[in-house]
C-alpha cells in the first residue's frame, strides 16, 4: 500500500478507535418495570372477589378515596381515581379475564404518578386450597421523557412511586383478606 493511503488508513482507524472509546450518547428514557407479589392466607376465589371489580380499588387500596368505572368490567371502561392525599388518575381497562382472575389497565399520561405510558396487570393465582398469590406488575416510562430529568420525574422516582403503590395496596389487601 502506498504511503499516502497507509497514512489515510491509519488516520481512519485512529478516528474509529477514538469514537468507539467515547461514552454512548444518551438516547432518552428506557422502559421500567415493577413486579410485586404477596402470598395471602385466603383462597384465590375469595381474594379475587375483593379485587375483581375494576371500580373496587377504593375498597382495598388504602390511598384511594373513590374509583368509579364507567362500564364496570367491560374492556374500555374508564376508572377515575381520586386519591385520599389529593391527586387524580384516569385508567382504562384493557383486558379482563374472570376465569384467569386477572385484568390489565392503562393509565392516561400525567396524573398523580411520575410516569408515562403506564400499563399494569393484576393477577390472583391459587397456592393450594387455602392460600393465594397476588401479582401486580407494571411497565412504564419515567414522567420526564427527555434527557436529564428532574429528580421527581426520573427513572428512580417512577420506580419508587409505582413500587410504593403496589406494596401499599397488596399489604392492605392481605390484611383485609386474612381477617377472620
């Protein structure tokens, strides 16, 4: 290879090596996930009976004051949640399966949680005859869609908020379902 071409090849290789060693440019938020489960000393059918109505969130989640739903358990039903501490959320029922004891819903962006594009599923499964396991799972993006989010709308804040909602709800559900 002639000297000028060799020099050009060496320069190109040096540029490629330098570019490869730079940190990757930020590309915006990544989808976050939270999964919380709890074992309850009550049959799955009894636990499901407490939570199966889309509008029943107020009956078992300690932070919820009201949770009316426009069409009950019909897919497309809209649940308007008012929180006891202030704040509102609007959710749409995306899937409902009574036989499998589960339903999925979507949160409209904004509201009282620092998340966007939030979807969630809650499922009750039998764990023997007298016990059940409830799984509440969600996927979402942080509340601030651009790079360098403020602390109250970053990934950590979003995960902490959703985890807190799930844990508080599941703990209260366990307490209610296990009352004799």
